[in-house]
């Protein structure tokens, strides 16, 4: 699901540039010349304000709904063979992205893309490389019915019915979705509500952008200047969310 970044990962691209700067400093200088004075780096503006968080009118947030989504996010019974949960591809210990270069789906089927991090996806309005999912709810059903969970788009209702026969879920969904119960739509709504709580807005970059000049080192500031300037990284990874997938026609997530 932004390419957004975890607390340690949102500066990963900037860190790569900083590393290149560090390598350039390893070049030997002529012994008979004084090193050239370091020029002050003119730092670009660091955007700090996230866009307004848009909650779908038909899926308002509530503590109970978020709790159900959290529960479902970790439940492998949603998959076709009981082997995969949403968390299988979006693990906290891997920045809430994938551990392997490309994802592994249900029945141990290798997939074609890496599992992205899902920080700040609440702000996005397009998902998948082609932008075919226009909401988190649509993306959730796409992954559930697709290779990730392997259920099949035509079998989501049957799988939801199976989940609804679990006594605990039946009671919980009757409370959170009265009159609807456990359906593909209510499952996707619950999962999406939980995912909308995964907000990352206190990285070193965020603190710097909000006015804490000491949050970045001098090398990181040089990397920031290159990132926004000559490197043109921000063409695709624009701050403050470091993605082009929110509020941009045709913007895509993965």
C-alpha cells in the first residue's frame, strides 16, 4: 500500500545521497594545495504540513471498528489456505513492508512485486502501479481476492461468510456494522479503518521541517539539498509524504 517511509526509512533516499557525498570525500587531495573552502549549502524549503485526512463518508472511523480491523489485519484465516495475513506482507520489524525482494502470496506463490510500507496511506487516493484501486477499501479487497491472500474475487462473499461463522467475529461485527454483519465490504472497511491509523509524522525530517534545525546533521542537510535540487528525487517522492500518490490525478502507490 505511500511510497511512504517508517521512522528509520523515510530518510533512506536522502541517506543514499549522503553516502555518495561521504564517498566523494575519500578522494585524495594534492599535498601542496589547501582544500577549497566548503560552500554554504542553500537549503530548500522543507514542507511539513500533511494534506487533510479524508475519511470516506460511508466508512467513518470508530474505536471499535479500528479494533476489528487490527484484529483482521493479523488473522491468517482470511487467506484461502490459512497461511497469510495482511501482516505477513507488512511487518513492523521490516518497517511495515516486505522482508523479501518480492512478496510471497498464499500457497507460497511468489508474487511479482515487493510489499511496500503502508505508513500514511490514509492520505493516498490511488493504489497499485496503475492506480486501479481508488480507495483503501478497494485495495484491501484487491489484495484479499488476488494473489496476496489467494481467495479470488468471486469467492470473497463465501470467505466472509466463513469468517462470520466464527462466534467472536459475528458478535463484534453485529455491534460495529449493525444490520450488515460480516461481508466483503465490512471486512474491507474494518481493515481500512485500522490502516488509516498508521500515521508516521515524527521522523527526523518531520522535526526538521517543523523548525528543529538540529534534527538533521550537516551531511543530511546536504543530502536534502541534493534530493530537492540536482538529484530531482522529489519529482517522484515529494515531501512531506514522499510520494506522488495523494491528490494527484494518475498518482499511484504500488
